């Protein structure tokens, strides 16, 4: 349903921009599938809300709490899919990252069931996050 998809998309952006990790976790289906791009320590497919939440928490830790995501435009909705133009940034160990991206969400039963993330400069993002 398009209305529900739009509502969850707006809640997702608000939760990602907040300091409340519980608000974000509440939007994830228990069996969410999260496609994290690139070739860095966070890349790969993650399964389950707690796994995704732990990854985001580690990203915050690695960036000393500076990792941030904000809306860069209105969500675009097509049925149960939402495309969210975003801007994300962070600082760590003398490095800075700030770039545009796209989060593609599949919404099911009012929850984010699957997410694909895209970065404007994947090589720069990989360099920022580094390897495990």
C-alpha cells in the first residue's frame, strides 16, 4: 500500500536522523535483509533487525558518534518500494566523508523488510570505513 510505504519512509528518515536507535530498530522487520554496498568492514548482506542495528551501532562507534544521515529530497514511492535520496557523513581518524546516496526500501506490513543502499562514491566510502 502506497500510503503505508510513504509513512514508513518518512519514519525511517526521521529515525536515522535521530539519536534514538530504538526508533530505527522498531521500523525493521525481524527478518529484514539489508544489502550494505562496497568492499569495507560493513559491506555485505545482513540478516535480522538486531544484526543491522549492531552494524549501525558499530558504525557510530568507529566514527566516534559522527556518522549522520539526513534526507536530501522527498521519498519516491512505487507500491511497496520507497527510494530515499539521502546525504550521509562522518569523521574518523583524521578522515572525513560526506556524500549523497540512495536508500531503496521494500516495505511489508508497515516494516522495512529489505533495504539496498547506494553511495555516490563507493571507493571513497570504502576508504573511510576501512577493512575490519
